[in-house]
């Protein structure tokens, strides 16, 4: 893909994504839901779960594989900006009132995530090899299959 075509596809895909997110947020507000709910629904509609399953050719035309790394970088940058805005609006007094609960939930989530990575035999640290030996990658007894992993 030529650089000009890459830029055109990147700008077009970005505009389509941002336009769909904005448009998806409007009905959510009318239904007295946060805009982000509609924006997430629009993202799901444009992504592999819906558009990719219903019309994979259309999705491939709208979002060529060559633009994937650029769109991913743009999404990561947007996420940093979004989280910065959330942090800017965070009220430390409210957080301080709920500090113990926040800490317990964060640590429990981290411990559960680390446990899941170890139990399923994947590397808990990127770049390191997964566990080897008997039971590596085995599911805990409470899980019935790999198709529906436990949470």
C-alpha cells in the first residue's frame, strides 16, 4: 500500500470510528444512559464481533490490515488522553473516603488476574516462557471447558 493510500485509509477509518462513536452516544443520552455506552456499542458494531462476522469484506475494506498498527497507536494515544481527563476530574476527597475499598478491589483484581495467567499456563510476565511441567495450562476443577473459562 502506498503511503498516500495508507494515510487516506487511516484518516477515513479514524473519521468513521469517531463519527460512529459520536452518533452512538446520542441515543444513549436520550435513553438517559452515559454516552460511553452508545460509543461502546458503536465500536462493537464496527469491530470483528458484528461487522466482521456479518460482512468481513466490508470490514476489510473499511479497516485494511496495513492500517492496523497506525489505528492501534491512535487508539492508545486516545486512551491516554481520556484517562488523563478522568484523572484531572477525579476528586481526591471522594477517593480518600473510599481508599480502603478501592485498594481491596484493586489488589483482589490483580491477584485474580495473576492467578488466571498462572493457572492457564501462559507467561505472567511478557517475554518469559510459560510454566512447564505436569498440569501446566490445566484448568482449575471448577471450570468445565476452555471454551467458557472461569472468571
